[in-house]
């Protein structure tokens, strides 16, 4: 077995197990656009995906593996009712998974979405799990990865 990989950028960090890959990035801002960090991580190789929720990467899953997108929103939204949950809703369990929870539902995939905040930073998560694979094992790995999430306070305003 290989060693885990640690990814860290923009005050966000994760430990990825062997066989997983991930990236933390921000889009190049358009004029007057706000941009915030996005995390894409999965148990398979995927190309950079310009969709913040990783819909392109999710389409490559073919009913197997795990992928999640963690998207940060404007800091002022942390006070909104939708982001009132503090911390990730862990552990994510199999009964929480539903095909229609995905932004772009796809045959053979189960999904989960949630809004939450950490250290005053608002986030959304979209998780996709392949229904044709080891759902329990994939969920265990996802919960371990998400359990390693660190988020530092940030003064970034999106510009």
C-alpha cells in the first residue's frame, strides 16, 4: 500500500488515501466576479473539471468509486439559514444517499448534498458514490477523507 497524500491550499487541507487524487483550486475571475476555493477529490483518475460541483468528473465514474466536490461560498452567506449547520454532517451513511441528490443525476450513481460552515466559511458538498461498486467501502473512505478536513479562518473576500 502507498502512503496517503496531503493536499492543502487556500486554508483548506485533506488527507487522501492511496489511489485517490484531488485538487484545491479557484477559477480565474472574470471582471467583478467573486471566486472562492473548490475541492475535487475522488477514488479514480479524473481530469480538471471546470464545473464547480464536478459534474464532468462524476460522469466518468461509470457506476463505481467515489467523488466529492466541496465548494466555498461568499463569507457573508455563513449567516444564512441554509448554512446554519456547523461542521460536516459526518458520518455520511448509506441511507443518506439518493440518486436525485446529484446536481446531474446519472444511472448507477448515488448522491448526497449538504450546506454547512466551518470556521465561519460557508461550504456546499456534493458527493457521488457508484452504486455498482463497494458502496460501504467507498463511504468508509469518503468519511475518513472528510474527517481529515481542516479549514482555517480566512479574510478572502472573493476578489
